[in-house]
C-alpha cells in the first residue's frame, strides 16, 4: 500500500519540477540590455541626484601599540557618485599616524590646483574628525584619492556615473 501512495504523488512532483525548470530557463539572460550590473560590494553608492554624504575611516593595523608597516587604509576606499553631485566625506582618523585625504582633479594628477583636500590642512592627527567636500565632474570617469602621508598604500577611487 505504501507504493500506491507514493505513486499517487509522483505525477504532481514531476509537474512541479517541470514548472520550476521552465521558469528558471525562461527567467532571462543576465547579459540582456535591461540587466543592471550590481555595484561592487566594496563600493559605497551615493543616493539619488542630491547631495551625498559618506562616512570614511582612516585606519591602521596596530600590533603591540605600533602601526603595522603598510597597513594604512581608507575604509571604504571605493565610492560611486553621480555626475555633478555634491559629495561630503565625513572622515575619522582611527589610526596612530597623521593622515589627510586628497582627491585628484579631472586631470588625474595629484598636487595641482584642481585637487580637493580635507579641511584639516595639512593633516588629521589621531582621533581627529573632519570633512572633504567636492562636486563631482559633469563627465563620467574615475577619480583617484589618497593620503599625502601614505600615498602608495592609502588610496581609493571615486567612480562618477
């Protein structure tokens, strides 16, 4: 008798599996023009077209009360903003050393008149908080930022869409 009961449920189970497989097969192609790629998990995204504010920390790995060599970093270190959007970074120095944040201008070079620098010129000392405010360019592209005191390891990008 047990075999009759299980056979009775077999056709509905096959029908359910068939429907699920057809639904998955017709669900669409990720490469279709309407598919939108998800932003990187590491990127912070600016909401809407209005002003955007991001929280960013300047951190160091600390070992026995000393900053580990090469451990300086921005968290997060990647942001997505809209063209022409006013952007404010609220910055906290959670490390032991001096830091700042400099965004290269549209020429992609640091140290020029088109750079934007944090309000704590020339540096944030440990525990300092402050801001960097700038307006994204009106053209899409990628802007680089860095700490002038750790320019090789403390870097990041701002993607303008």
